[in-house]
C-alpha cells in the first residue's frame, strides 16, 4: 500500500500550535489556548493516520496479514473521506489472502455510503476499489469448489471420517460447503452431540457466537444430545437452539442449575421423536409431566435428591390426567427415598413397563412392588449413592463429538449392574445393592412374578455380605434369616450372582444344587469359596461361566482384596481339575451323564494369593474361550512371566477373548506375541505405545482391541494402525 509522507509544514504547524497554546495559557488568554490546542489535535490525527498506514504496510510486507488487516479496519473508523484509505488497504490485504467474497464486500461498503457523502466522492480515489472488486469477481468465476465436483456418496464418506469439531470448521468455509453439509443427513458424527464446559471452552476461539450458530445449523441432524451443565457457558451456548428430531436426551447438573424452561423446550420440540431421557438434576419436570409430553418415550432415567417434586401429578391443558402411558418399557428411579404411594402411582401408569430400576425404596415400597409389579420382567433394587452417580457421570458419558471410537451410548447414571438385561434372560431380579432386602421380601418379590408354584426368574443377584455372623445370630425377625432362602428352587434360573459370607455359603450351595439349569455363577464376598460351593457347582451340567473375586467390569473393588489360603487354592484347583478330566473320552468318574466340560469363561479378580499350579490347571481346560484376569497378586515376578508366557506360546486351543486388568508387572514383551480375537488391556501401566504396535502387527486373529487408562500409551499412532489393519479400537483414557 503506497502512502504520501506528511509535508514539512504539518510538523511546523504542530510545533507552532503547541508553543502558541502554552504562551496563551501563561498570559491568561484561555479562548486563544483552546483554539491552538484544537488545531494541534487535528494535526495529531493526521500523524495517527500516517502511522497506521505505514504500520499496515509493514505488516503486509512481512506477510502478517491479520495484523495488517486490523490496522486497516482502524483506518476505516476515521472520518470521511479519510476512511477510504482503510477500505483500500483492507481490500488489498483480503485479495492477497484469496478471500474474494470479503474483498467484494469491503469494496461495496465504501461505494454504498449514505447519500450525504456522495458529493464528496470526487475527493476519494475509488479506482483502486473498483479494480480489486473486478479482479475478485474474475477470480471467483474461474475458481472451482471441490465440493461441487464430488459425488454425494464420496462426500458422505469424507464427512463421516471427520469429528464434530471438524464439521464446524467446514460449515464456515463457504455457502456451498454449508449447504452440502446441512442437506447431508448421513453424517454419523452429527447424530450424537455432547456439550460440556470443557468442550465449549476448547472451542472459544470461534469469533462471536459461531459455535451456537453452528449447532443451530445442524440441530435437525442431532438424534442423541447429552448435556453436562458444569459451567454457565454451556447454558449460553445452547441458548434457544431448537432440536426437533431428538431420540435420546441426557441432562446432568454439576455445579450449575439449568432452567426448567429450557428443559421443557427440549421435550416439547422433540415430543414426537424422543424415546430415551436421562435426568440427573434437581430442577427437572415431574415424571408425570415428562410422560404427558413425550408419549412415545421408551426409556426414562430420573435421579434427584428429593422425590416430592418428581412424583407430583401433572394435568395437561385440557385438565385430563394421564391415566396410562403406552410406550414406556424401561424406568430407572434414583432418589434419597421413594415411598409406597409414589411407587404405586407410577406402576399404575406404566402398563407396558418391562424393566424397572429403583434406588432408595424402603421395605414398604418393596412390598408394593411385589403387589403391583407382576408385569415387570427385569427388576433392580439398590441404595441411592448420589456422590458416586455424579462423580461418574462424566466418565461414563459418551463423547461422540470428540471420540468416534467411544463405545458409550449416552449418560449412564448407574454404576455397572451385576445382571446384563441385554442377554437372553426374560425374568431377572437384582437386589445385590439393597441393604433393606431380606429373605422374606425377596421370596415375596420372586413369587409375585409367577402365578404358579415354580419360580420362573432366570437371572438373580443377591448380596448378604453386609450381615456378618454375629449380626445374623442376634436377629430374631424371621424376615432377616437367610436360612429361609435355602428352600428356593428353580428349573429356569440360568444366572446366579451372590455376595456371600461364611454363614450363608451353605445356604447358597443348597440353592445351586436345586437349580440344575444354571449356566453362570459369580461368587463375591469377604472370603473365597470353600469345597461346599465347589461341590455344589460340580453338579451343574451346563455351567459355562464362573466368576470369583471382588472386582467389577470397571476394575473397581467391591470389597477388600480377598485373602486366599492354601486350602482355598486346593479347592479351586480341584474344581478346575474336574473340568479338565471331563474332556477325556473315557473318564466318566465324575459325571456319568457328560464326558465333556461346558465351562467356557472364567473370571478371576482381586486375589491376594494364587498358586502357579492353579494357573496351570486352569489353562488346561480345553473348552475355555474367554479368560479375565483382574487385580491378581501372584507370588513373584517369575510366576507372572510364566503364566503370560503360557498364554502366548501354548494357550487353550479355543481361547479367543482375553482381559487383563490391574495385573502386576505386565510389560510390552509379555503381550507383543499374543494372538486372540479380542484383547482388553485395562489399567496396565507398564505397557507402552511400542508394545501395542508390536501386538497389532504380529497378531493375525485380532479383531477388537480395548485400551483403558494406559499412562504410557499414545492414542494417535494406535488409532492409525488399528484403522489400517481393520481392528476395532475401544479407547478410554483420563
């Protein structure tokens, strides 16, 4: 940008005005001083314009176009007609940056000034503006947008490989790109949106409210919306964005209370499409109000400290009370206390309810559930733990806009349950986290689900470990005596998960012997099972899965580490040996009806002591397909090397699924030669990126790799390698 130096008279006039103003002040001629000071300030504005012009030119010559454009914009704020220098400078800079649309807009801004300035246009040299506008129009005619050349299928393939943040950038490239994205309904990353304070903060580099505008542009594509209200920016970002096609909505408050009106707008805008809702907030509408608005709702999770507002009856505009909800099949209620009347009111409305999870109900409410819950197939009763729920809300939330490989599916307010209701169990009962549960209440609950004498429950989870021997012997009430449960028998029970104590081990052993169809048994408690339980399990002909220990799927200890003794090891080793011998064609000493073991999955966790001979006997079971090792403390490091070396060189012939979690001293050389269909490595802090790269390159069977909380593992190279080798990667880090 060319500029003319200020004439020498301008410098002299500035100095002369300063001297005359100072002299007039000393003599008391104040009006004269004001006049000379005004003349001096006018001359200073000339210097400001000159310096801005020169600095903008210097920036432009150095290639710092953003700084040059800022000075040009400051020149545009000068009074007419001096602002023309700023428009000319800005048009030149934008043209050099190949921003043709902005160049044309800048040229038109000066030419289209108000009519009051038209008489002064002769003083402005607009030839340069016309030149830049003409050149920009010509370049736009010859410029081809690559998006216009792509077929629709190719465009969808490209966009599906992007993250949500990348889509936001693409929306603001040009109007053609924006239209292409908005009209493409097959972009997977737009279907799921998670909004958190951290995500909003990471996108604050967008000018103005571009993030909010971007969400508005693609709001019709969003099918699953999860919002974590942990900052005021989250509320401001969402604003009044309309979501008209939501199928899943998850709201969790953490430190910031959301407005009920905003939540109601979410519900009303997507009232016809919403199928799943999760609320973890204190200011949510009542359950009756939610059900009245969303008539197609199938799954509802409601968590709050107080239950009084949540169960308030709701009347719609016609004052017609909601009598029945036709579609709700899954309901989760987590409160500090749920009363009998509230349970009865909900069960009368939800006529098609199939799965119910209640946390915070007392014995009276459980009795009401037994009376009105005959139509429910899956029942879970537990204790409320709001600290745990809210602390885990962010870790169990899905991150579709940041992580396309995350396997989550929305906010999950409950920690992992014992029973997976997605399996082929038609009737399940889980009371493992209910301190108020007794043998009498449980039997009445099981009987309520059947109109005949035979119990039809297929999966049952119980915990009696909270009642130690001293307490059990001191209780007089028969409801608390778990010996009553020893009469339980069923030809339909397939899954039995128990947390036992020494006083209840024999009771559950009797139950196992009276349930011959059992396929899955999970044993947890303050001690390892003895020969009493192992003998009972040997009578099972269809046992496929055995879990022993006190750690759940997330690697969290349910109780303290189990103290293992030599006697425990002998009983466990004898049980494994029993299944090894069943494989022999002529060895029918243990079982006259079956000469082949059915055991396919073994899960061992949180042991303080495990002998190498027990390991060796376990790995000799030829039918073993899945092995999970969690939190095991072997005798010394050579034993770890021996076991992992056996898994690498001579594993069971059918083993295809291996999980290693919190296993001491697992290093790169222990895993880089493993080859299974599915490998899960959780909390393995000594494994590095190099070890995983060798594992992926050497494994020929590997189809799925799960990594959770690896301190020394870089994500990007693993993602690139697994994508190249067509390996499904599941990643969860800090």
